[in-house]
C-alpha cells in the first residue's frame, strides 16, 4: 500500500520522537539558505494533508531532520541513478 505524503511524514516524525515544535526548531537551526525553514503550522498542514506539494528546499530540510532521503519522504520507488 502506498502511503500518502502526510502519513509518511507522521511516521518519520514519530519514529524520530520529535514534536512538531522540535522539527520546526531544528529546521530553523539548520536553514542555511533561508528557504528551508519549516514552521510548526506548516508541519501540521503537511501532516493533515492540507499541503501536498512542499518545495524541494523543505523536502531536503525534512531529510536532514529525519535522517532520510527524498525517495522516502516523497514515496518514490525504483528511482534511477
């Protein structure tokens, strides 16, 4: 079964044991280019399925925070190298 973006993000956050506020704090601390910061309300909207198309900068920020890759966050399988 293919998980929706919202479900994958919830699963990753719970696995990391971070609260939404902690993810937001970590994104602020790691935001080098000024475009990847993720607010707590944006995380909430992503996990609720109200936002379904995060920017590449935000996907990469979530990858750093959760220690994963874009394939996992976006649900891509069999990505070509």
